[in-house]
C-alpha cells in the first residue's frame, strides 16, 4: 500500500501536510530510479507553485536539467515531453482541490502517469535517499505554450459560428490558452472565472462547481468548464443542465463509432459511472470495461485493451489517438465536433440516448483516510440496509484518493428511493464515525 502517492500524484497543504522534505526526497528517489537527464515542469495558478518548484529543483542534482514551461493545462505535458525530448514531466497542481492544496504529478517518457509499481519503488527508496548537495539546473521557456496551442489548433476545424459558448476556466491553468484558442477559431464566447490571483482557483467555479457557470448562461448557450489543471471537462447543455463525463463518453463513443475510430468497439469507464450509461453502451453494442476510480486506471485499461476512448463521470476523458492522458480542452473540441456532426443539440442527444438513474454523491470529511477494516464495516452496514430495503440500485463507498474524504455514492431507479436510502446510510455512517 502506498504511503504518499494517491490516485493522482502526491497532494497536501504545503508546509503542513505536504512537507518540503517529502517533495525533495521524492525527486531524489525519482532521479535514482528513473535516471532522467531532462525534465519538463508545468503548473497551475496556485500561489504555492513557485515554492514547490524550488523544492523540486533542490531535490534533483546538477546532472538534471529542469525546464519550466509555465502555467499550462496538464494535458500539455505529453506534447512537451515528445516535442522537446524530455525524459520526464512534473505537473505542479492539486487539480480540483481548493487553493491551499498543491501537489506533484509525475509523467513518464511515454506521456502517461507512472505505474503503481514504480511509485512504490520511489516510496521505498525515500527512507534511505540523500538530498543532493548541488541542485538541478533550471531554466524557463515560453516554447511549450506555443507547441500546445498549435496542437489544439490542429485537432479540428469546425464551424464555431454554430455555437454560443460560455467558458469557466476555474481561475486555473486553462485561463489564458482557452481564450487564445477560441479567438484564433473566431468563436463566439465569453469568459468567466479567468482572473487567477493565486488564491481563487476552483473557488465557487470550475468543473466541480457548475452552478456559477449555469448562472452566467442563457438558454441556448453551451457552457464549458475545466478544473484547476484542466484535465477534466464538465459542460452545461442548451437547457442549462449539467453534462458530466458519462454523457460526454456517450456522445464521443457514438461519434467515434460512426467515424470508425472506436477500436474494437471498446469504451472504458470506472465503477462510478451511472447505470443508465451502462444501458446506453449496451444498446450501442459497445464493450464496456470498468476500472477502479482514477483516470490513471482508465488509461492502464485502455492501453491493455487497445481502446481509443475512456473516462470518468467526473469529466476526465482520455482520447488515446490524441493523448495518453486526459485533457479538458481536447475533449471540448471533439465533443463540439461530434455535436456538429450529429447536427442536434446536446439536449436532444441526451434525450435520445441516455437516461440516467438518480444518483447522489456525498463527501464526508475525515481527519485521516479510513483503513480497510473500517471501510469493510461501513460496507457491511450498507449491505444490510440494501437487503432490508430491497434497494433497486447500488451504493459505492470509498476513500478519496486525493484528499481526506469518504465518498458515498447512492444510485436507485427512482429519486425517492435514492434520497431515502442515502439519508439513512449517511446517518448510520456518521454515527459509526463519531
């Protein structure tokens, strides 16, 4: 079991739960195990990014050259690694977490997140590793911004006149480049949450807080929102309803299938996906493969099964013919292309192809993550309840892989059953935890 790495790198509150010594030792262990000579760095807009950059530089020796490409969406890293022949990528971000958090994600030479086995080796090495006396060689570069923008500009060439867009960049890493992209496409759009100050990233905005975007839209417009590092996308349809990853995957899977780009008719998702999504995949005749929660595990399953499309309900979508990791801007461009191709609204597409079960996800704050025995006990509580109440649906209880939260998902065929079961289950769980 890993001590520092979660489902999406290492995160915490700098100088509190994310210590300088930990970051330095991780970097020193990475150098010993992976032996990189050159590393690409990017970050989001948190005020602590400069501090963590300094920790990273001190964790590597002067045998390593680190190039800081600045504030960029995390999906840019595979492009930078490939174009500038970097050996490793490091993303300084805590993604969708509040601004006081930060962290690092490690991206290998192949453009993908490191395997669990390598992360475990890095952690095991940290106990004995020595921090180098001479720090890494550091330089800044603006070339990465241009390379990533060129990549996005070349994804497609649809008629943006058909769309009236409202963009919520979460005051995060997409804030500038999405505007530059849409200006170059001559799109009709307006921006919100695009004035980062180091402390307002994800604050009542972005993919995890769609209400602000909905308030700033009119009927008929399409909303587009990213999280802090822009690796996930949540949209708002023309009726101001939330479009989550399940619907994005449904749209893209049908589009890719008709364009003969859905290899082996496989779609990969996680256990969090709505049962209605599973029904839609079955009706389309696609082979659905489910993984544990985490886009890292989606990516691994896609590689193993040679799938071209996979993702999470949270909006992490991986389009493997383009990038080996999730990228919200890339996903946005291809969803708009699909809608243009079908020549119907997102609202109509949903009505025709996806009927979602009522679902509720509740996050319970913890002092520290629960151990396996505690999770097992809570699951037994839920199982007993589901048998007693004859639940026509499901539940899923797990630790968050990125912060000290217990995530409790309840889904049922009708809203009343879902709400009733969720309320009683949450009451029993809180009683147990107290």
